[in-house]
């Protein structure tokens, strides 16, 4: 029997430890979360809701989606007080500890929703995760937070079908790879094309039993906002709703915002509210409203707080 929901407001998952992933002069910096937290406090959206403390993901939980060699490489880099894993992806002394808490934070959010403590949750975690493949850290990502949460829901909690909606401007190659042959997790990505990391063509649709359960919508940089939003609603209705997910996860990137310094797809701040309303409507129609949003990219420090504010307010208000 599920517990009585204590609040209809969206729960937040956050911890100051997420600021200890020190990246130096890098777009994926602690100031991203500082800007978000300050804006949510200023707007009155921080207080008056359930705050779920994250806990570190266990090795068992990580190894459901990542290779043991990958986990050990990250652990060794941390023991060596950090490393540059590739030109984009760095680790400092506490980065491995933070990455475990980030992945565990996504699980904590999912558990709070599944246990009926709250209808929806937003995990304000870093580093982001959707580029991390089974055995490679890349694209600012160390562990694949949303994939860890999805596999936890499937294996540990018996959720039969999970949908992952990814609107980060970059294709989530890691999430796609992890679930490419899995018919129980549908992965949908709206992303700029051609663009980093070079994956996400429309004909990448899954393999084996997972054929048809990967849905990529590559978009050119000049795609009109109205076309983006209309296609998003259409694909949810035609591709995701028939899958009847029992839980919806969102890889919530905000770098499709028009002024993002490393992304940009022309979206305005309130377009993220529209995307969020669509995601909530999907969750309400098939998953008893169960939805968790996990922070991915978004690098405009001046607008980041307002982007997440629009997203959180839409999560609070439901399907519109």
C-alpha cells in the first residue's frame, strides 16, 4: 500500500555537495546550481515543498547500467585527486563522491514519487549524465543519472515500462546506448542535428527486442519554436503514449534555450514550461502522474534560474 501523499507540490532533491564537483574554467560549473537555487528562493518556489535528501548510489545500482571497469576508472581518478578524462570532461578530488550522490539523487527522487510521498520530483543534481555510456565518461558526464534511476525502477521496484524524455540540446548517446535493445524503456530525444556527440539520427530506432523503442527527433538549428513544440506534442501522442509508461523520467536540459553559449535551438524561457506541461499530461494519462525530472545541461548563467523556475512552476501546476 502506498503512503498518503504529503504534498501535491513537486519535491526537490538537492545537496550542497553537488557544488564540490570542481571543474575550473568550464561551462558545467557549480555556479549553475547556485543560480538555480538563488532564483527559486527569490521567487518563493524553494520553500513550502518536500525536500528529499539524496543518498549515494551503491555499486550494485551503478553496475546495473555501467561496466565495472568504468566504475573503477572513476574511483581511481578520484583517488589521484582528479583527472581530465577527455577534452570536455574533468574530475576533481571529490567528483566521484559527487557523481555517486547525483546518480543516487535521481533514485531518491524516483523513490519519493513511487512511494506516493509526492506526485512529481525535480532532481537538481550535477554532474549531468546522459552522455555517459556503459563504459565511457564523456560530454561533462561521469555516471548516467537518469539511466541508473530507470534501471532501478525496473529491477528493484518492478515498474514494467519507463519512458525517458530527453530535451537537452545534445543527443543523449549514453542513455540511448544503455537501453538500445531494451523494450521496457522507451527513450525519446529531441536534439540539435548535426551537433555533438554525432549520434541521434532518425533511423537510430533500437535493436533486437528494443527495435522501435528508441525515438530520435533531430532538429536543425533554425527550426521554428512552434514547429519544435508541435512536433514534441505529436511524437508524445503517437509514439510514447501507446507505450503506456508506468513512470516518466525527464532528462531536463535547458541548453536548447536561444542564448545558451554552447547549445541553442531558439527556444524561449516559457517554451520549457510548455514542454513540461506535455510531459506531465503524458504521466497523468498513463503513469498515475508519476514523473521525475533530472537536470542535464543548460549553461546560460544569467537565465538558468528562470528556465528552471518555469519548469518547476509547470511541474507544480500539472498538465496546464
